[in-house]
C-alpha cells in the first residue's frame, strides 16, 4: 500500500513538472524580444472584465489590415482619395526624404509614420530615402497596367496603391535591393508598423515578384508578428482565423489580437480591456487589436 502511494505521488509530481516545463517553454521570449502566446478561441471563456463591441458587415471592408490582391479588390465605396494630399503642395510634410516627381499623393497619417521611421534611420547614417509612388487612383492604375503589362502592374482596383496604405520607397544612391535604405527598412520597418509586402521568398503566396521597394502599413503588433513568424499578409490573416486569438508583448506594451467571423451585424465579446482598434480583412471577418 505504501509503495503504491509513493508511486502515485512520484507520477503526480512528474506530470506537474512536465506541465510547468512545457508552459515555460511556450512563454520563452524569442530572438526578436517578442513574446507570442497562442490562446483558445475568444468566445470560450466569459469573465467579469469582458466587454462588448458592436460590429457590422460594413466593418469587414474598413481598416489597416484589408487584404488587396488579384483575388480581393479594393472594397466598393472605400474612398482613400479623400484622405490623401499632394506632398509637393504640402511641403511641410516633406522632412528627411525626397520625391521622385511632383505627382506623389499620400495620407498625412502615413507620411507621419514614415517620417518617424526614417528619422530613426538617420541616427544610423541612413539618409537617402526617396518616395517614388504613393496613392494611385483607378485611372492611373489602369494606365500603368496598360503600359507596363500584367507582369509589372495589377489591374485597376486590385493594387495596394489604390488602397492608400502602401508606398514605393527608393534610395537616391542605389537600387533598393543594394542600397543601405533598402536593407535598413527590411530589418527595421516592422518596428513602426510597416511590412515589406512582396518579399523574395513569398512570390508563390503573393503572386507578385520580389519588390524591395514596396512597403505597406499594417500597424503594430501585426507587423511584428508577421516578421517573427515569416508571414506575408495573406498568410497572417489565415493564421489569425485559425488561431482565433494571439497575445504578444512588444517593449512595455501588451497586445491581444482577436479574429471574429462576421456574417451579419452582431455584438462580440472581447475578454480583456484596453485601447482597441478594429479592422476588417476584406474577406469574412474583423480583427480586434487591444493594447494594454
């Protein structure tokens, strides 16, 4: 009897130790300093500090995480042109970078985030940034598609440049695949919410050839998670749908990211509190991002 009891407690302690070890391994920070934890579905547990958010079907087609590619056009009714301005006509926005020509259009919000990023690059001596393209309307995109061909330009309405969240960034010193500006952005742009949208090793996923100049704003923590897990936007949105919820720590900020399918107007329960943003995925649901 005593031997049986002793064996039982030994097995119990071993099981407890394995559980703690496994949990500890999942909680270890990775090489980039990010802590990423995969959680259960957000509707699995209801707690006292949960709060409700009203979402509508229209919200699927709004926000910084909209997927735009050959299969998913810019949503009908979206008017990014209402938010963009001519940089040449607003010279106060031009700070630390040059323009390829006088036709560049961008939203002041995107320019502000870009300026913050390249000011930090300047601290490391990387200073020869050049914006070669920003927002394009459908007529401009159609002309580019006609003159350059389908291999180099997507049809009107299917380019991220029609969305207003992307820019082509160059260097006044060399091509971006060789320039210090290209290397710096590839290594650091994720810290500022930007992603290299069409990397060299993801052509089969994106359907677009390597474009070392094309950067897209998605915001934190999404850019950080995508870099850590080597995902492009198509893969990241699928990842969120599969996992339902991801938590991550970047510096002193804790983030919770939740995916919710949306087929009709509904109330969703978010099991945490903090500042939140909502973005649709331009497919079938919304992503709620909470910073605490």
